[in-house]
């Protein structure tokens, strides 16, 4: 089972909050819903990337479960945050804190599935 230390978990949450604060500028009429198709895509993609990278690191590169878990979570979170940062800098895209939350939910689901 993947062991996540309190220090790692706290750092993870703080980084998410700090980065996401600068990436959110959602218009009130943007239609950004908590349970829309877009959130399902974010959660699904994050779960996929987390599972894929975990399995790749653990089985093909012989990394420990803990190291594979940490790197796969970090990799997937970086992808999600980078996408939201990109969206925040382009007016035709919509950056959303809700997207980041969906990414985190997908990461949690992915790491749960990958470590079973």
C-alpha cells in the first residue's frame, strides 16, 4: 500500500492551492458546472495518467510503490495545473478551480486503482 507522509500531503495541498489561486478567472456565465462533462473528462484523464505512469514506473522501471506513487501523482498534477495555467493565459479558454478539483479527484481515484 502506498504510504503518504503528512509532510508530503500538506505540501501537495499547499502547492495545489497556491497555483490554482493564480489560475482562476471564471466568468459567471461560463456554464462551469461541478458535475458537467468537462469535469468528468478532467477526472478521467487524471485517473488514466496516474494509473499509466504508476504502472510504468513500478513495473517497467522497478521503482518502489511509494516512489512510483509520488512521481505519478506529481506528474499528473503537473499536467493538470499546466493546462489550467495555459487556459488562464488565453482568453478563448476558461480556467477553473473546479477543473483542478476534478483533476485531484481523478488522481485520487487513479492512485487507489493503481495500488490495488
